[in-house]
C-alpha cells in the first residue's frame, strides 16, 4: 500500500497533496511506495518511464513534459588535475528546461496533479521554483499561483510572468508565507507544490537514478548538493536508499549538503550537534537561491544525514564566486552562486584530507548562471574596445596563451 509517512513519529497518512506535513510533529511527510519488486525499464528513453516502478505514478503523460532529465554527467578533468582530486563528475542539472533541477520535481508534481484531477497548482518561491512551476503549469493548462517573496530580481519576475501565472509579490516573513500557503491551498483548492512537497521530492529521485546508471550501476563515494529547504538532497538520498533496499547497490554514497555561510541554519545545527534546526533571524548571502532562514525540511535532513554518516557544511561567502569562476573558466560550465557552493565544499574537505583518493565524486550543479547575473559585474568582465580599423593591431598585443 502507498502512503505518506512521518519520519519522526512513524505515523502513516493517506496520500493527499493537500496534507503534506505531520499534524503532530509539524515535519514534512515522505511518500512510501508499495513493497513490490521493482525494476528499471531501460528500454524506454523517457526518464520518468524508465524509473516508473520507483515513482508514485501509474503512467506517464508525455504531453506534460518539457524534456526534463537525462542530463549529462560530465567529467571535470581540469578541476581534478588542478586540485589533485580523485575521479570527479558534475551532474549538470542546469540544462533542464527552465535551467534548474526544480523541473524534476515540478514535472512529477504536475503529472500527479493531472492524474488526480486537480485544476490549480501553486508554489512559494524566491526564484527557480517560481519559473519552473509557472512553465509546467502553463504546459499542463493548470491555473497556476506563484507567491513570490518581496525583493525578487526583475529577471526572476519576468521569466516567471511570461508564462502568465497569477503572480503575487508577498511582503512578510518567508517561513510564515510557506506555512500560510499550505493552509490557503486547502481552503482554495490549490495544490501548493512547495520545496518539500512529497511528490516534488519523488521527482528529485530521478536524477540520482540517472547518476547510478551513468556510473555503470555503481554508487559514487561522495555526492555534493547545495541545500536550502533540504528537499532536493532528501530526494537524492531517498533514491540511493531505495537502490540499496532493492539490491542494486550495497553501499550508500557519503552525502554532503552545502549551505552558503550567510544562511546556514542546518549546517550550524549539524556542527553544534543540536537536535533541531533553529531559524536564523537575518540571511545575508550572495547565493540568493539557497537563502532560506527557516528551512522546512531542516530537521528531517539533519536526521537523515546523521543516520548515514554524511555532513552538512557551509561555504564561506568569499569563496563562492571564485568557485563559480573556476567552473566557468576551466570547465566551461556557468552555474549560479548557489550551485558553486558544492565546489567550495569539496575543496575544503579535500584540504582537510577527508576525500578518499580512490573514490569518485559527483557535484550536483543545480541552476544556470544566466539566472543570477547580478553578482557578475563590469569589474569581473574584461572587454577591450576597438574600431574596425585598429582591430588587427589590438590583437597583436593580446597575449596568445
Ligand atoms: C539553484 C538552486 N540550488 C539549490 C537549491 C536548494 O534546494 P532545496 O531548497 O531543495 O534544498 C535551490 C532551491 O531553491 C536552488 O534554486
Ligand atoms: Zn509525526
């Protein structure tokens, strides 16, 4: 039998997109599938169809898809060599249809909404999720409500608005807005597929299954993931747990969640061995996409990470843009500052001698840099000036290496 389950009190609830938190513990519920034998349908080319046995869907409606998934696992040979690292890969989630990993979760949530006859979906977001939900809502013909936290960049507002959702700029506390959206959703029949929605988390599992196949059916030793609400890393961990449970792997990777130092409530609780995450008063980070001071799955992630010997760490703010530049300059991959945190985390653990030289490492790159141009200033971008007439003489003076 399928159900929603609370990892804290172990109570079981019916599968219901309008009731996604445990009423007793106030923690997010996770989807629990039937126990039956599961296999991958590798004859299919559509990720949701390949993984169907592991997902809360009976079938996949291809018309709802925007082509999410099947993202490349790219070897980072130059970073490996420059920093003397073992086998290093990037799972490039920035090439999803709306340029972030959020499409994995939104794709699954819209499949679920349509199969349940739901007509309205919504989300609460500071950026990537707003764009993703608006795009998939438009594709599915669902009335879509996007609650944007006051202060979002015009780039985000316009890239969401073009899909024509009902977009509301909300003043007030973000954690409060998250909770209010769920109760308003119940009252108004809007399925809020927020960052820790159990179906969204199921969609995130697909990227982990892809990594497993891309590594010839092996687990990597380390998986580095940027963390804000915690939903994405929980999804990836859940997938590897299911691979082990069904006999596909014997050992789990070490999961390393990385927060930006200026907003790192989960990393602080982990470091200080606190039983629960305490919300922080004021977030101040250049990694805007992972700036959630009151992460709704913080306690759940803390528990899962502690149970598996992983780590939640924080990336110093002054190292984030440097890591972003390294990935662009030597590997040709332009990510958001939020995503660059994973390279900062890896280099720090490597310096501390905590990376096994025989192992393999996957950095999950979550969002495209074009969506967060704000921090790339004139100062960082060199551009020479020329008239057509003096172009060749200028080229002579440019060093050729
Ligand atoms: C680019 C990017 N990376 C990582 C994350 C973190 O994901 P989660 O909130 O599921 O922890 C987000 C979330 O908004 C994001 O936009
Ligand atoms: Zn509970």
